[in-house]
């Protein structure tokens, strides 16, 4: 039996988007989000390894296939200034 492979962004796609939005100084457009996703480094690892990486990061990353709507859901939380 072959382990199912899972795509994992290195660094996490959510962090890449957060950094890009911070550097831009305004919200990213859908085209910008998709371009960042398409240009990001991604590796394929067995599902159990992907789960362990997520646990080690302490962050559930954005699903690439639905990155625009997922980014809209978490961007305000991730881009809030720290106190």
C-alpha cells in the first residue's frame, strides 16, 4: 500500500500571504494571492508527515485549491497588529 501524498508549502502559504500583504500595505487582490500560491515552493510528503509538519508549525495552512476564500477567512486574524 502506498501512502497518499499531500502538498505542503515551505514556508506555509498563509505566512507568505501575510508577509506579502504586510509589505504591500493594503489587502492583496485575488490575482496577487493566486500568483503567490502559484510561485510558492511546495513539496509532496506522505499524509502523516504533513500532519506532523502542521502540528510542529502550530498553524493549519491554507488549502491551495481554495486559497482565495481561505485567505479572506483568516487574513484579518493573521494581519492584526500584535500588542
